């Protein structure tokens, strides 16, 4: 697929022929059907699609949070598929960063402690110069000793971003990172993500349903009905919206077809 | 609302189950105690009813003998008097029964074995009547014969024709040997009625052994003539004999004898109920915590009810209804299990009585009421505060992502202060005055204890963070520590549940160690005797030995000093009851007991000399050279004495009154009961002790005891007491551990999202377990340290209060305290097992995803 054009930049994460099925019999739902995607190193990729398109499932499978029924998932050179819980845990700790919709900071730790948490878990000391660079980029220098409850939503999400970035993972997976933020805070966070790709060469994969958020990405993958149906390079928000509208119509038509067939 | 309540209850079965278990255990303990008391009482009553079935009416003296604490003997003349009473059938039977353990069995080694459990009873043979059934041989016909109950014969390996030796504590003729003429059992093929061992002698022999007199009986059985009821006969006999005698029907007798057991059972029962109450107290804390957490977690849901128009009272009612439901279940299950436990306990106790006591089940109404009242009352009471808090949740909370607000701790400081200040005041006041009142002091201690419990949340945060620092070397440790300090109220309430048991056992441990240390110090510094001649087994009548042993002991190579002691426990000094000792060598006695003369002579020159200590002199207004009147209980004539010396009392209030051994002839026991013996320098302790023991060959009731062995004996008694208390407190501890499990489980549920995030960013399963375990260990260590701190404090205060009553030394049981700390860590680790398992089995994806 589109991955061939990015081969020279290297592949940070790859899904190859991935299937994911929930439930059995009548209640069976195919979340992913034969999805193959490559996430290029040093690029910002957004995954979009209508509700139930499988975009979150794809991210969870690629991040090693969920298993696949068929196919393979790689993070860098690591084959994620078939890893034990211990290996998965270590892989998530060392190779992956997460940014969640709900920030998910530990209320007992200060901002700084939250940021260095993945390193602490691994028993590593933060690289001071890198840490300082990250902190200055997210602009949290004067908030480091604060507890999460003393920070605004945007600040909390920036702490979460710094946390994902500080261990220099192969890939950062962001799940609706602006979903809980007002538009100004959301823009701050997105700018920060963009900057970390441009300045530090970080790879970021972001699931979102917000066309404006997707416009910050280098590339937008569109999922519908468990399949990658389209992609846009260097999109604008309008392009993304148009594409989404088109997809929704296709999906609606397919569902109507199915309803008739059934 | 009712349906919503029920649904919410059902959705939280697991957590409510744990809290219900806590109350069930508490209720079970109390209900079990009550059922045990009632069932065991009924079993004993049925045993005595069997024993007295053949008795129509029995006559005993209304007066009590001071030495044996048994009814006085009845003269033979009463028999003839009774034969003429209307409604009496045949000749009344004079009975001699030893109720005070006066007659003791001498074993093959020539010593009296220390007896435990059911008594050995000597009596006169009046024929093989119901319930007695002869198995072999016959009853005693001549004065050198004895008939034994089957269990007594078996215990001593005796058959008809064998020799059987006894000694009487009252009869001074020493060991006496009889020939076994027969072995008998009881109706229903039983070897014994209730575990007791019985030996029957001919009437004259029984009179001599049991009463040391001839022509007297301990009781008389009267048969009713046909047509006369037992009650009519009783009234006739009463009228004929007058007020000096107690006349009872067989039925009344069975009841009164079993009532005597009843007072012992009641005391035992109160102890059990006290420990059951502690368990209930601990479970209150558990329930407060469970409901607080549930209310906190349901904030959104309850606020939604309020937003939809539910009144405050409805929210309050819904939480209380849940409590009521749990309370009813706990009460009913607790009662059911309590009945089973009580029944089982009765069977076990019945076995201690020789396995002959039939366990009967009796469930008193009180047990049913107590179970329901405690089960429901305690749950509702404990749920009240969380329920009120629930009713105050504003409807707007439904719209907020309710961060569980950490509630302030200052109200606890105020509440704690309200108890601590008056408690401290009472205790300080009581310690500063000489004549402290136990009740007031105990109230002060109780207030301090409650105050300490209430003030706990105040110190929880700094304290927990301090303990946690010991474990923050790893990231799971650090997170665990921070989690435990997250909600000081929740942590303290959980820890307090553990603290209560630890406080009690530590305080008692400190007191026990202090008593032991004081006793050891007394033995070491004051008691200069090396060995003691004294009885082997405790009995109502102290065992005595031949006076000539005292002189013989003095002749033994290596013996320096010998002082014999005679007791009169029921003498009167100037009309007041006192305990008087007589000795043949007062200077040796005071030297060996480490007593110093305050003034006057240290010796008892003549039979009218009296030496008392300062405490007695002060109480009775006696001064040197003054006179006092003493009436000994072995002789009715009052005697005048001159105070020839006063012994220094020091700080002690214990009385000491000495007269010359010449006055022992007026004592009820005319032989010495104890002798203190000090060895000369360089004497071979073992050799001298052996020689002294040889002297006692013909005195089976006493033995030579090493004084240092008395300390050991004391230690073993204290150890047994502590073990029993620890076992009884185990239940409270167990409930506290359930509390820790409960708090952790609920905390894990509450932090699902956090755990999911941690797992997502690379926290391994073992790190999750480590984090939960650290939190658990911090809570249990906090509880244990609090308990030890408060317990040591209360124990020290107790020792201070008893300073003048022998507990002069303060000792802390360091080994035991260290043991409790280790136990707390182990408990912490164990309590974390289930919550940690649940935490690390968490589905990461579910934990972090929304929708």
C-alpha cells in the first residue's frame, strides 16, 4: 500500500494482514479485516473513521494492548504478535508512549514525577538535557512541582505528552488527545505534537474524530468497516471533512444494502 | 428508590459480603458464648438431676465451716429426730461426702498427684442404690475396705483385692491404706456421672477422713412415705429441725448445685462476651469504611437521584436500607453459626468432664435478641455517618467528574481531644493520690484509649509517610506509600481496627512482664530462702506436714535457717477478719522474706507476743507494747496479745500478722503448711534438697520446691494467660485483617483507571502486586505501631497505678513487641494477596477505555 513511498524513512510500526473479531456466532463483530499499514518513522499519522470503523481497535492492537486474531504487528524490529505479557509490558515501557483522552495522570505524584514515571518504572535516570528540552517545549517549567489536581486540563494533557515523549519511544500512540480539551488547549497540545515530530523526529500515531486535529498530521488514514479505505497526505481540515462525509455516505449505503440482503 | 437500593446492593455483593462476614463473626462469637453458657448449664443441670434422682429430701447444715468452706457437720442425733417426722419413710440415711478435696489419692510414688479437672470425692457407703450399679465385688464392709468408681479404678490400674492409699488433709494420722472391695459404675453403663472419681468407705472411716470427727454427717437423705410429696416432706422436716438446717428436695438440690457451677460459667461467659464485644467494635470500623467508600464511589449515582428529584431523606434511607439488609443477614447468619459454635463448645467442654456429660442444646431468647440487635444495630450505627454524608451530596455532583474529595481531619483532632483531655486528667489525678480507685482509673484509661482511636487520622499522614519511606526504594514501593497516605481517614480507620487488638494485648503484655519482673526482683533481692516446703497441688484446705520435719530439716548438713509457717485464714483481730500466720522462728522468717524490723523485738518470746507490720499497726491503731485481742478460728476463746515488734512495711499495703507457733494449737490446722529454708554458704543445693525430700517421705501432700522454680511457675502461669488472651483476640485481629483486605479491594476498584495507565506505560504485573502489597503493609504496620504505642502507654500507666501493690518494676516485653511487628508485616502481605491478584489481572484495555 502507501507504505512503499515511505520506505526510505524507515518503518516505526507495522500491521500486516491483521484481523480482529469480537464475539462469536450471531453477535460476531469483525473490528479489523485484513488491515495492513506501515507507520513511517518520524511522521505524524492520524487514524480517522466513523464510529465503529475499528480505528481504536487498530491502535490498541498495534500498541500491544490488544491481541490480533490473524496477521502480525511490529514495533520497529520487534514482532509484537505472540509476545508474552512480560515481553509486552517491557515493550510498552521501552518502545511505546501513550497519550490518553482522560490524561490519566497519577494524582499522588507531582507533574515532574508523572513525566518521569515510565523511566522510574524501568529504573532508568532521565537524560537531563532531553528532559529540559521536553519541559521547555511543553512549557511546564514553572508547574513541575504541582500535583495534577492543581493543573488545568490543557496543562495536564501537556504533562501526559511530556510523559510519552521523555523516554524517546519508537512510537507514541495518542487516543483522542484533544477529546477532553477546549479548542485553545487542544491547539496547544496539537502544536506540541507537531513540534515534537518536526524538531525531534518523533513518530506519532493519533486516533481522532476531529478533522481539525487530523489536519496537524502528515498523513491521515481513513478506516471504515474494519478496513483502510483511503488516505490523505498533508491534509487540510476541509479535505478531511469532505473525505469523512464521503465515507459516511458509503457506509450508510453499505448498511442499507446489508439490511436489504438480510 | 427501593428497587434502586436493592439493585445497587446486588451489584456490590462481593464487597458487602466481606463487611457482612465481619459482623457475622462478631455476632457468632457473642451468640455462641450465650448458647454455650445456656447449653452447658442445661447439661450440668441434667447431670445433677440424674445424680439426685433418688433423693427425695436432703438436709444439710445452714452454717459454713471456715476451713473447708463447706456446710458444717450434722450430729448423729438429728437422724433419730428425723425418723419421727411425719411422712418419713424408713430410716433417714446419714451421708458423708467430701466436697473440699480433703481426701486425696496417694499414687505409687508415694505422692499426691496434682489434680486437674473433675474432682475426686470420698464418701460413706450406704448401699448400691440407684444410680450406682455394682460391676465387681461389693461395697466396703469392714473399715479397711474401699469401693471405687470404675473411672477411678481404671486411672490407678486397680482391681478388686488391690491396695489403695489415701491421705486426709484434716486427719493427722498420715497415709492410710485400704483394700479394694468392689468397683461400681452408674445407670446407663456410665463409669462416672460427670467425670468425677468416687471412693466409698464405711461410715466411720469416711467420717474420720472427711470430717476428722466421729458421729457426724455432712448431709442426711430422707425418703418420703407413699402419699407424701417431696415438697410436703421438705416442709415437715423444716418445721421439725428449725433454721439451723437447710432442707431441699432432690430437684431443688440439683438446681442449687448446678447454680454453683453457674457462677463459674457466668464469669467465663462474661470474659467471652467481652472479647466478642471487642470483635464487634472492630467490625464497626470495617463497616464505616466500607460504606464510606461505597458512598464515595456512588457519588455520581446518588447525585443523579437527587437531580431527578429524590429527597435527602430518600438518599439517607437508601443507604441505611442497605445497612439494614446486611445487618439482618449478619444477625441471622451470626446467630445460626453461633448456635453451632455454642453446641460444639458444649460438646468439647463435656469431653473435659470425662466424656460423660451429654451435650444438650439450649438457645436462650437472649442470644436471639442479642444477635439481631447487635447485627442490625451495629451495621446501621456504623452506616449512619456515611449515609448522612451521602444525603449531603449536591445534585450538581452528577455533572462533575467527582474527584473524591479528601475530607479534613481536624474534626477528629477535636473529637479525640474531648476524650484525651479528661482521660489524661483522671489518670494523672489517680496516679498522684495514694488511694487510687480502680474504677476511676479504668475510666481514665478507657477515655485515653477512645481518644487515641479518634485522633488517629490526625497523625496518619506524617506517620504513614514515615513508615512508607522505609519501602520507597522502588517505584512500586513509592506509589504504594503515596496511595496509603492518599486518604488519611480511610487508612486510619482500617489501621485502627488492627490497633484495637494490638493495644489490648500489648498493654496486658506490659503489665504481665512488669508483674513477672517485679516478682523476679522480689525473689532475687528479698526472698533469701533457697527452698520451700509446700503443697504440690492447690486445694481448698492447704496441705500440711508433720511439725517434727522442721527440727529434722535444721539438722540436715548445709541447712542454715528453717522457719515453719502455720495459717489461720479466718481469725479475728479486734473483731475484724484477718489472716494470721504463726511461725517457730520469726527472725529467720523475716530474714528470708527480706523484711526489716521497724521497732521492737524481731522475735516472738512467748505465746502472747504479737508482731505486725506497719500497715496493720496503722489500720488497727496498734503500737509497740500495746495489746490486741485475737480470736482464732480453731478455738472460740478470745486471747489477749502484746505487740512486741513492728515490721517495716515500705510502700506496701499488704498486711502481715505473726504469732508464736505455740498459738498454732488454736488454729484449725494444727500442723505447719509451709516452711522457708535457707542454705549455708557453699552448700550443695541438689544434695541438700534431696536430703530434705527424703525427710518428707511420709508426708505425701508436700514437697521441696526450689524458690527459683516458683519464678518459673509464675512465668508459665502468665504465659498461659497471655496465650489465652491472644487466642481470644485472634477473632478481632481476623476481622481487622478482613478490613485491610476490604479497603485494599475497594481502593483497587476505585483506581482501575490508574492501574490501567500504569500497566499501559510499562508497569509489570509484579510491580502492580508490589505496589498493592506495600500499601497493605504500610496500613498494617501503622495499625501495629499505633497499637504498640498506645498499648505500651496504657500498660505503663497501669504499672504506675499498681506500683504500691507489688508491681514495683516496669518491664517491656520487647520480644513480643518485635513479634507483633513481624506479624503485622506478614498480615500486610497476606491481606494484599487477593486485592493484588485482582489488580494485576486487570484488563488494561478495559481499564483505560471510555464509552
